[in-house]
C-alpha cells in the first residue's frame, strides 16, 4: 500500500544540493560572568559634561545596551533546513572562498558538492503526505524515498519542516536511517538542504533528523573510503553543521593517522574540513603533516596552499620546519600576481604565526616583495600585510605608510575591527605615517560617527582598544575616553569571556588620564576599588628568589641594579619599584643631588603602596629623581634602536611625572664582559639621567670583580 502511494524509484542522486538563499543576519546575546572583571566592580563614576572641542560624542550616541551581555554579529547561512549556524561574516566568506577553490579544480569534483547538482525535477510530483501511522508502516527505503520526494517538492513549494504534518515523516525517518543504503543516506543528507531554514538547530523535527543523520554517518564512516568520507563531510558543510556535528570531528581524527599517505588533493581537502571543526586532535603528529606538505608543495597551486594555510591557522597549528616556511614564502612570491586576496590573507596569517624570530629577515624580504603589489590588494589583504611583522616586531616603514594612506581614504567603509587593527599596528611601531600624519584624527572622528554606534555595540572591545591605542600615542579625546570607560561599556566587556584581557587596557587608560590626561576632564572614570583590583591583577611581581626561577627580564633588571648600585656606592641607593603601577615590569629608581652625586631615596618614597603612582616628592629640595627602564627583548622594533609604542609611552609618562629617564637596551647590554656592561650602563645614564659617573666605572669594576671572585671561592 505504502509502496504504491510512493514514487517507485529514486534515481541516483549526484553529489548533493546547494540552494542559493539570502543571508539572514541575526543577533545573539550571550551573558557571561567573568571572575576577575565583572559588574561588581562597576561604578557610575563622574557624569560626562560638555567640553568644547573635545566632548563631541553626544549623549544620543552613547554606546549602551540594556541587556546583560554583549552583542556578536552573526550570520545564519540559509542553505538548509533549520541550520542557524552562527559564524563571523568574514570567516564564513573565507570558508566559502576555500570551498569554491576546491570546486573549481577537477581533482575535487568527485568529493565535493556542486551548487548545480540537484534532484531530477520530474520526481517531485510523486511526493505524498501520509499520516504518522502510515509512515510507521513503511519500510526504511520507502520512508527515505518519501522524504527525498517531499524535499524536492519543497524546493518549488516551500514548506515548514516543523509543521506538525511532517513530524511523523521526520520521526520515522530518524528511527530507520540505520536500515537504508549508503547511497540513500547520502541522498537524504543532501535532500535536507532543500528545506527553508527553521529558527534554530534545535527545533524538534530538524534536530531529530540531523542528529540521527550525524550518528548514522559517524557509525558507517570506517567502512567508507577516503573519497566517500570527504563527500559526506562536504554535505555537512553545505548544511553549515560541520562545526557542531560529530561526523566532522570524528573524520578528522580517523584520517589524521593517514596524512603521510594522502595524495596532494586529499591533504588539501582534509585540512579544509579540519578548518571547519577548528581543531586537530593532539595525537595527530603535526610534523608528519608538515613533512607531507613539504613533499607535495610543488604539486599544488597557490590557491590550494591558501586552503591549507587556512586549515593550519584556524586549528592553531603553526609550522615549525624552516625549510617548509622558506618554500612557502618562495611559492607565494612566485605566484603573487595570480593569487587571490583571500588565499594570500590565509598564507600571510600562517606565516605571521609560524616564522620564528631567528628567521625574521624572511618576513622583511616578503614585505619588500609585497610593496609594489599593494595598490591592487583589497583592504582585508592589506590589513594582513600590515600585521605580517607584528608578532616579531618587524617594521617596514614604506609598506605601513602606503597602507595607512589607503585606509585613511577608505576609513568610512572599513570595518571597526580593521580600524582597530591598523591603529594597533601604528601604535606598536610608534609610527606616525609621513604621507598621512593626520590618520589618528581621522580614526577618532570615525569612532564618533553616529553610523558606528551599532557596530560599537556589537564589538565593544574594538572600540575600547582603539581609544587605548590612541592614548598610547599621546592622543586623549575626552569624549571617546569617557565612552570607553562608561559603565554600560564596561558591562559589555565584562560579560564576554573572550574580553577578559580588556581589564588591563581599561586600567592603563584610567591611569594614563591621571598622568597625561587633560586637566579639565570630567568624563567617566573607573571606580577606585575596580582600578585597585585591576592594578593588583595585572601588575607583575618584584623579582625575588633564586635566579633560575626568574624570567629573562627579571634577571636583567637585577643584574643592572647590582651594577648601578656598585657605580653609586651601595644597594641602598637604588630600588626596583613599579613607578607606573599599570605596567607589568618594574623600573629602577635613584636620586642625586643637583651636582649629580647619588643620595639615599627618602623613606617616605620607599613606603609608598605598591599599587600607588610613584610621583617624585616635591617638598624635598635639591634632589633630582631618576628612573631607569630596562628594555628587554621585545622593547624595540626588530633590528633597530626604536622603542615600540608602549615603551615609548612609558618613557613619556615617567618624564611627565618629573623623572630623568634612562633606557638600558638589552641588545647592547647583554652578552658582554663586565667592563663593557658597565661602560654600556654609563652611556645610557649619561644620555638621560642626572647622575655624574666620572671615574665610577673603574671603581665599580673592581668591586664587582672582587665579589665575583669571592663567590667563585664559596662555590668551590
């Protein structure tokens, strides 16, 4: 009976279906309670008042949201029934681009789903609507055929999968999937793409279907060859369920043990699905993947390399083989005129995170090579070029200047995240672009535009970071700072677990107001108890204990302190303290007379609370206050004597407080003999301090050499 009412046969389905739909933009509100940076610390602070020329972020534009949580802009790709798979818009377009690359190449046609592969139109009229009990009496094959026919009808006459009249079909099919063939299972999986989206992945009929399909595919996986495994995984991609389905995770585990035997196209496709699940299991030997990639690199195109790079980057699997990294840079250079912007973005992201500091020149040479091509790259790609050297502090002034000019002209169409990232790059290198010196003013004006408020509510971290970076460059816009420190903004930051590190930035901003901010500032501030809490949380410890337990920076600080004390005449003349409590690393402080002779630090100063701002004591006359910054490994732009932005700000703030400031660069001081280190320290002090060191280097050398000899005798 049932078989007569159903269409009798279903022709073999091609490779699945992708149906073009309009993107649905939705908002998702998530509430998080972050332990160390939460609403219990919030205070209304001071009400913002109007300051002519500064306070231009009007109250009607104030960045607020009443809901407890932070907004995240999300995309629900309407390519299937009910799948509301939340992903970032750009990440989604990246995956679409990578999939389009695979579809464009013959090697992947048999294992990927094409948009024009649809069910034969002549079968949809055979779709029938049976009662729940009638579906229950049908065989597994008949139920599957019925669902496929109904799905084909749905393509031309859209229906709601969650309608109660489909519940029996969905429930019966879900329970009988184990009894259908692999081919039918694939057709059912593909047919699901034809239904309009439901409101969520958890609506009753849809969740029952996709969970049952997920279980059936996962259980059968080990019986399939690699090609069929990839084809099924691609159907999950068309359903936008790769990230949450067990099949994709399980498949990457199973195939992870076979990477050494994969053909070039198989390796590319494997890493595409690993990208979708965002993880490679720990047992998968990463060096084996690198070894295989090195072997097949010449056999794949630069676009396929982009897919691979995306897979590595999204799974946080960074390359360690210097030979492979050099080969990737070489291939990128050779194909730079032909590579798409999206693929180049992925490759640059991977290189930024993979190239070690010992190979920093590889990055600089790539930046040299990229410079003539900047005019034809889109803004997203230009941003990755700008960020390319940021992890290793490799600075290419001409490249950054060119990108800054382009971004300044396009600033109204840039995403807030792009604005935040380019501001970060300029701050990192303490760079004022010579061709676009007013870019910081343009950024500030853009942040004030009413059209940006909606985006700021979505991405509060980007807005606050921009304001902090501008302050690091010495630009204090009262209205923007007040907006960044207002309670509603802090609420948005504190409720998102991904923003936990923002406590450091808002703390730095509030302290900077005390030191460099405009004297007439009347905007929002952090509540005192919140600032104390954040200062304690992010302030580093003073170096104590055996040297083997100290960091390189801490050992360097103590070593310089000992030598400085020997030059001055005693340990009591120098102290290590957090002069600026919002900086993690402490500095050295000492005093001299107006003639440059060292004098003891006042007890009143030494007794100041660790979290307090150490301002020179004004009522003590005839004393010069000095601070020594120990500039460690990451304090300077690579291969230059230019300080990075945060160190430059530290020096600027110390000078503002009234200190004479000296900077001891690690690259000049380290790896030298005792006398050379003392001479280096003397040169640094002569450039910035009030200390007169005439004749003191020799006496310090005698003292320190004698101490070293005695220590050698004790050690035996």
